[in-house]
């Protein structure tokens, strides 16, 4: 549990498909669609070990295990490595 410093509201930190799943995919040199990112997080939530929680390697392993995403282009990979700019596949192209 966390507490927002501005409003004082208590919240439960949660992973979102907006950054965590695409970041994990980009680390593995692939780009996920929003739908694939949502599916990754749903699978992790459904099957994770409640005593250990969800680990970062669980995200990347899930992406690799289900062969999700398409391969990043050289320019996309360079942007991710040098500037930490995430790539999200909006066209839903398949991996080759």
C-alpha cells in the first residue's frame, strides 16, 4: 500500500499495460500491441505466486513463452536503448 503525497489517498500500487508490459517486451527486442500487453498482465495476475508476488522476470518470461509481439526495428531498438522510449505496436503485426 502507498499514500499519495499530494492528496493523502491510500492506494495499492499496480502494474499497468501502459508501461510495464511494453518495457518488458522492448527489453526482449519485441513490441506488443495493447491487447497483448493486457493479456500478459492478466496472465501474470491470474497465475503468480501470491507469496512471492510478480517479479520483473515473470513479465519478460511470459512474453517469450507465448512468443508475443513483433521484432523491433533497428531504429526502435536504438530509441529504447539510448533514450528509453517505448515502442507499442499499434498495427498488430505478427512476429516473423
